[in-house]
C-alpha cells in the first residue's frame, strides 16, 4: 500500500521517510519564472521573487500523468490532495485514478480531498500510515480516514495579506488599514474546504493566544489525538505555540513541520497553520 500526496503536504525529511510518502509537486509561477515545488526548490529565492513582483504568483496543479508516475507499480494507492474547493489538483488526481485503473488490473486507488492544505494533509498522511501499519483492508482504511477528515479542525494565520491583496481577495486599501492597525485575521477551512474568517485580532501576541484558545473551543478528547503545526519562516512562533498547547491540552503528540513552496506562497512569511 502506497501513500501519495501533492506538495502542499508539508513534511520534514524524517517524517517523509517515516511515512514513506511520495509527493507530487505543483508549479509556482512568478512573472516569467517557474518554481517546481519539490526537493530542488530554492524557497528563499522563490519568496524574494514573490515579494518583488507586483502581481500575484500563480500555482499550477500536477497533471494526471504526474500522479500516475507517482503511483508506480503499486496495486493499492491512497492519495491526499489539497482542498478541491480551491485547486484543480483533486480533479487531476481523480483523472489519474481513472486512467491508472484502466491500464492496471486489480488496482485500487482512493483520492482523499483534505478540504484543507499544508499540515492538514500531513496529518492525514500520518493517519493513513497508522492504519496501513494496522494491516486493515483498503475499504476499512478509506472509511476510517474519511471519518477522520470530517472531524478534523484546521485553523491558520497568514504572515501577511500580500498575496490576498495581489490576487484581489482583499482590496489594497483594506490591506493597508489592516497592516497599520496590526490586525491579524484568524482563518479556518469550512466543512466544504473553503476559507472562512473566524475573527480579526489586534496584534500578533493576542492572535497567538487566541489560536491556542480556539483549540479548546473547537475540540475535545485531546488525549486520543495528535496536533500538527506548520510555519513559513516562523520557527520561534511555532515553538511558542507548541509549548503553550502542550501546557494546556493533553494531546498524544504535537509536532512541527516547515512549509514548502505552495503553503509558503499562500500564507507568506510568518504564516502558521494548525490541524488536529
């Protein structure tokens, strides 16, 4: 059984090896320059280019063939993609499934719509590895993982509004006002995988405290759960959150991963995502 995910699934080198997950990269286009979101990506260079360019960077989803190549010779494949509500990656993976099963006898492929991105995908990959190691059947793994996804929580804070201003989701005036007033929006994913505003908080310090409080308001039975944090050039912030979360809630485990290219594009430097 094989786990495949798109490159929004943020991992450390150790976690990637432990989970034995194959990543299928998206491509990020900044002006005339393309950045492939894989192990060759120079993240510093990409972020400098995004900051210097006056128009929004664009991301291109992998082709169906990219996914088929990642499936390799596996007979059972579980694929995790970023939310289908905001990306064509899920549809590309579904087309790959159709083509792969036409050519490969007795093959099994299931595509999971994470209804999120970044560390939420990471958490789903962790759950899949746990279930595969339990020697469960394909149908049981799908059922338990889909149930897990439906009950997950995903909250995040952007490092800045730059990307949202450039792509027109936030007006330049509103963005300027938010920056002047040091307003830090706290966002979440809806049950359908859309981005929703939870609330605006004044100052980063208060927003970090609010992120920790929201975990208690949104979840329960923490003893049976793990929590993941991803960050874009914000390791100190992530470590602070980990410490605060561990002191307040009895999660089985709390881990941190750095963001790769796609997650960094949309959250910007200083961005944080949390999933449990």
